[in-house]
C-alpha cells in the first residue's frame, strides 16, 4: 500500500492520530506539505493573505519537521501549488493508493477534501485538532449551544475529558520512504524581533514540535500556571499569558498535550483558579471549532451567525489608518504597530483594537479578521473569525458584541504608558 501523508495544521509526529493511521496501514509513504498558492494572493481588502511573519514561522516549523522525519529515515516534501492539483499530480506520479490527513472544519479546507474525493482519490481524514475527538462531544452539532457558558457547563457536568496524547507509531522506523527529488525548498530569511512578546528570532520561540514541547515543559516547571489568571491580560513581555497559541495554531503541539501537562501540574503542584482558567481558554478554543462545524461558511458572512441585524459599514480610509497604526489614538497605534512589526499581539490588545475598528472607525469586522489572518503567527481560522464576530456582535456573544472604552482600557492596562511608548 502506497500512501501520502498530507500535513496540514498538524506539523508534528507525536500525538498525531491520522499520521499513526497512515503509518500503520502503509508499506510506502510520501510525506507532503502543500503551500497553497492562494495564500500568496491578495484578499479583497488588498493585502496578502499570508504576511512575512507567518511565512517565517511556518518555514521554521517545516524545517523542524524535516529534521524530525529525517531522524526516522524519511524526508519532508514541500510544494507550492494549488493544493488539490498538487496532490493529484503526486498520486499519479507515484501511483499512490491512499491519502491520509487531518480534517479541518473550515470551508476552504473541506472543499479541498471534496475535490479530492470527486477525483476518486481514496482519502482518509480524521479530526484531531481540538481537545476532544468527534465521538466525545456529548450532543449532536445541531444541539450545540449558541452561548459558550452553556457549552462549558454541559462539558463539565458530563465529565468529558481529552484522551491521552499518543506516541508515534514505531513502524515509522521501518516503513519505506518515498522521496520526490522535485519537491521545493521552504527557506525564509530570518528577521529580528527584539521587542516582540513572542520573538520568533530567538531560538526557544522557533516554530516546530521540539521547541513547542520544550516550552510546554518549561512553562509547567515554573509557577506561571498558578498565577495565569492574574497575568493573562498584560500587554507586553514574554512572561504574561501561556504563549502556547503559536505552537497550537500550526499544530507543532496539540491541545491534548497542553491538557496533559496541566493535569499533571494540578495533581503534583497546585490546582487553583488560574490553572482552571488555562482549561477554560482551551475550552473556548474547542467551542469555536465546534461553532465552525455547526455553521460552516456562515461565520464568514457580513452578519456572521445572524444573531444580530445591526448594520455593517466600512470606511476604506479608516481601515487603512487602523492597519498602518495612524489613528487618533496612540494606544491603538501601538497595538497595530506591534502587530505589523512582529506578527504577535496580546489577547487583550486584540480585543481592544478590534473594538476600535468596528465601533470607533465604523469598519467591516471581516476586514480586521483578514488583516489578523495576514499578520498573526498564531492565526487559527476558527478562533480568529469567531473572536472577531464575537466582538462585532455577529457571533456567539449573548450581549450583542463588545464596545471597549479605550481610555478606560489604557488606564487599566497601560497606566504608565510603557506599552504605548515601546511602539509609538
């Protein structure tokens, strides 16, 4: 049996369930990552879908995966192509019997699977990117609560727990490797990020499985989990928040691995409100994935999930001022400059600049979501778009959106102006 393992947002070998299935079922295997050409095209808002920070962080992770597979006698084959066309070429070239991959419940990614099956490709896709597997969710998707609190209470009352992370199938050491001499290089020139709260120019913040796992170990070997709730809303520095999101977004680590470390910490060190809040944030991430499963393309529409018919306007001029960090608020400008220069922004600042764009500048929330997609090294389609819709009042917020008082936010989170002065 000849197979392709098609890496998507699961750029790791540990706790990779569909990868293990591919290894178990195959005699020969071709490991593939396809960078879809649409990532380099401009959005309708006139900027690239994938900016330089995301490209660099991805290239770091692909290099790490290449090295990891090399330790098992395999290679990573990289392509820049239309994803489906590229995979079909490889199926024909190497007479492939099956393709294995993780399933991603967003419409573009699901369309790729549909197109492959339309070409009679034997495709095996498995959902694995959340805390829970499909059969662990205790209700049908059409019964998924439209309010997060109701979802959380349902999960907690039923005691739903993630499965343990799985080791790599050791058959990977003996399975025959298929190598394509015509695959591309994925090098990106390193850049410097001296002021970033997640400096991907610094070795320990590089993209990749081993760096992500080492960071997990380091974080849970410290006292940071026990104080997380107190520090999570800070705006700058490498020690606030968990910083797991960039590694989670590209699948360098899994949510189940984070939970496993958290469980061990609570058992062996301390279990308190802060450690619970780490689980709470993982549940939010989970919930947004399920919202995508339930509503599909609807989340990308102007009115989002349709719970609000509030007018959605857009000012091209105001959007460009926001994007470039040239608004009337230097506090907002600081956040937008940080994002543009580093590809990272604290969760608190993301909410503040999003509210400012929608409420003060009267712009389409989808333009803001697209800019975040272009810039953020931890871009995650479900979390990004659901959070933006939530702020704009077109998502799952029962209060109909969030309008932040910018002066109050600055007074609370940057009272001495140190954040603003760092970037402006």
